[in-house]
């Protein structure tokens, strides 16, 4: 039998503006999901790209890069 010890989704997202990014983060926080912004890049034209680790469903969120709690 398997058991999910910890899990997250690794996403790279591009936003048209910082305002759009702020709305995305507010949505995650309103759902009470854990997340970590791993990388953030400012792009030409006021765009922003982030790499984010976001909690997967109700699974415990990993506390280290290696996925251990």
C-alpha cells in the first residue's frame, strides 16, 4: 500500500503584470494552500515569470527540496 508522505506541484508561470501575479498569490492564500516561490524573473514589458512549488490537494507540503518532511 502506498502513502503520500508529502507532495507539491512544480510550476513555471508567466504573468502579464505584477498585479496579475499578486491576484494569483491571493487566490492560493485564500484557499489556504502552502506554496514557495522558488525563482522570480522580471521580463521585458512588465511581465513576470515565477517558478512555484504549490501544495498538491490536501497532501502535506514538503519542507525541504528533497521532499522530506
